């Protein structure tokens, strides 16, 4: 078997080539669903299970959904798809503002329309046998499906998971039950490492690849970590969305023009460089760390 | 779905007659294709494309969007590939859009507008041209062409000289007297007016002690600006007699009808598409329900009926026909 440690250079070359970054956008739809279950997994953290059998078939790891608020009147909320199995998809989110509170007020039996699945998703088909998943806060919602996919093909998966407090480390046990090794960090030291999760990541043995989802400062730190060590990193970005389907150009990130994910745009007067703004909702949300110019 | 065929829902914008009065606004519905998986675009009057400029533009840094109470701020900064690229790579695709596609032109000089308008209007895929003279996110301290009657006239006149296709001047609410700007645009040759663009605004993150938008200032849209936009339509409809595309926070049929009764011949739907891509179709259904209730067969018979000073030539022409 070809191993990373035998020849890292050629390993990465092959890895790059084999990574179908611009994974074709999924065929998404406006999916009417019904709430099957609702639980408050921690204070102000809601897990909503919805009945969506057709959606389950189309969801890949790292996809997200735009949840349309009942009654309209405010923009839909972009949420990572947490679970997808059988007839049920689930959404895990923090009550952070008016819009998430309105979603959180839904009850079992209520209708919820989703525009889904959206985004490119994580590429879980790489050859790496040892993957570090780094999640911060609500970013945990987007990494269960990739963790399951990686575990299913026999990879070792370590979950580096950081939150403000122990109470906010929601669903950690779920990941352990799936077969992930847990490495936890809290800002207040109430559980696991006392500090930010990227410090914990740097203290442990490096993995062959890193997947990450969380707040932008965490993703920047993961990106720096991975590039210093020449480890491929896929980052699922967080950005304020308008439409979520590529129509408004509200959620962009600068990436290198040579990226397979770069939208075909001519260079502008202003940049004069190799950078182009890609939409997080369509070209992303998952980007390769070394292609970002943020 | 409501039976539409019994009603005349058409809306006239210069020589362009839209089958329905509902228009998806620039920068809010992509080219239509982005929303095609979720809606039936043939039930839309038109889609206004994202504004295009002479040269490619990267647009503003992020965050470009901030959700606010009853609306949102945006500061995209006219990201677009520039007119040459757009003509070569994008415009041909619009032929497949099942509704009319209205081009949108932005610029930084009178010459820019004329240059881009001439090239874009020459394309058969483009049914009409919106002159975006009111984008608040690329201007110096909010000064746009639409803030000055003379600059408005110069842009419209220059664009008018390049094409016979319907020209829609998009006006700014960030002015003292919008009626003066409207008169100026019409005198210079605008066939219709889009009333209004976003209202300037900002938001601050109190923990980071920094403005939330990358561009610092942005344009406020959504329900928060609806009464402001409605008054602008009301005043413009009393000042000029060209069709008005009323826009600003329209999310429901009732909102749309307020604009129509104030004097708008057509209604634009922008931010509401982010709450539900089906918003324009829901509005159309609701308008038909209202017409059924009110026993009105032609939409244009409603235009301006709540506005005593209204004299829309579109309605008069319609009555003759």
C-alpha cells in the first residue's frame, strides 16, 4: 500500500490530482418537510429531525440547506446537514438571533421547507488513513456526515472539538459512538484542554489530512497549521448568506484564480493579481486551505 | 395555483409588455437560472439581471450582507466580469430564460453608461435596460448619479442615444426630492422608472467595535424600507406619466397592491426572494385573488387608484386599446 510517510511529495501530488474539488453542484430542490423530532441538546442548542426521504438520497458530507422560515418575512437560514439516514435528515443549530429562534420555535409535526442539498461538500474519497476533523462551536453540525464517510472507508478519525464551555460541547459522545477519537477543548477549561482547539491540534501528532468547520478565526488557524506542515486541509467556511443559491454574490471569499473552484471571471482593474471572489454557497462552502487568499 | 388566464395581468414598460407585473430584482435572483430548480420562471414577468460595468469588478470585501430587524444591509460592490466578458460568455444563456430578461447597467461616468448600454442593448436576449444610477455601495459618501437631476439626465440622455429598447432609470431614495429626479430622467428619455434602490445604512458590532459590513456602509432593503419606497412611488407617480416599477420591501400580494394603487405598473421583488424563492409567484397569485374579490379584470385598472394626483399614460393608452 502506498503510504504518506514513504514519499510525502508524490503523495500530495497524487492527492491533489485525485481530489475532484469542483465536485459538481448537487441537484437541489425546494423540499417540503415535516418536523419528526425536536430536542434541546443543550441550552439554546436545537436538534431538529425532519422527514425528507428524497433529500437523504442526495445529501453528501458537507452539504447544507437553506431553511425557509415559516411565514417568510426574513431571509432563510443556512444550516449544515447534520444527519441523513433512512427517511430522516437533521439540522443542529444554536439559537443566536431572531431567525434561528424562529426556527427553534418549530414543533413536532410543523412543516419546514428546505432548499437543499446545497454546496460542494467535503471530498471524503481521498487516500488518507488518518484524518483530523476540527470543529468549533456550531461547526460540529457539518462534520458528522464526513466523519461517518471517513470511518466507513476505514480511516482513523480524530475529532478536535472546541467550544466555550463543557455544556457547549454538544454531541461529542455521538461522535465517539460513531468511532471517532475525541480531543476536546474549552475556553474555560470546564472540559478537556483549557484553550482553543487549534492549540490542542498543534500539540498532537499531525494527521494526513485535516477537515474543518467553525468560526473564521479557527479556520484561519487551521489553515496556517496545515500549510506549515504541508497537510491538505479542506475548510468549510462560514459567511453571511443572502440567497444561498448563487444569485446574490453576498457570500464570497478570495481564492486563487487557478483553483478548479474559481468562477471564470476575467481579472479586474482592482485586483491585478491571481485572486478571484468565489461564492461560498455555490463554489464552496468547502475550500482547500492553500487556495484561499483571505 | 390560481387561474390566471381570465385576467389581464400585463404590465407595460415602454414598448415591452410583460405578461405579469412581478419582476425579480437585480442581484436578488441571479440570472433566473439559479432559481429555476425551485420555481416556474414562466410565471415571472421578468428578471432584472445583475448590473454589469465597463470593466470587471472584484466587488467589496466581506461581510457583504448583514441581516437586520425587518430587512438586511448589503454592500456587494457590483462584482461582475465586465461587459466584454459578459457578452461573450453569459448573455447567450439568457435566451433560455422562460421570462423576459432585463439587463442592468452601472458605471462611473456618463460615457461608461453609454458604452455598456449600447453593447448590451444590441443583444436580442435583452428585452430592456435598467440604468442602475443609484447603487449606494460604490459611490463616494453615497453620492450617486441619481442624487442629482442634471447627472441623472446626462446618463439617461447618453444611454437613450444608443438604443431604442425600453430604458428604466433606477432611482435612489437617498434624496430630498425624488420627484425632481424623476422628471429629469423622463425628460431625458427614460421609458420607465424603478422606484427605489436601497436606503443607505450601517450596522456596528459592539464587541469588535467595528462596522459589520466590509464596505462600512451598505444599502438597506426589506420590509424596513417599504413605507419609504411606497411614498417615493406615490410622489413619482404624481410627477411623471411613465410606468413605474415599484420596489422596496415587497414580500406579499398586499404589499405589492399598495405599490400598484400608489401608481406602480409593475412590482419588483428583491430581498423577499431570500426568504422564499417562490415569493414573486405567491405575490402574483395573491394579486389575482384580490382582483377576483374586487371584481377587477385588468390589473392596469388598479394602477394609481389610491393616488388622486396620478396621471399614468400607460393606463390611458391601455384604455384606448
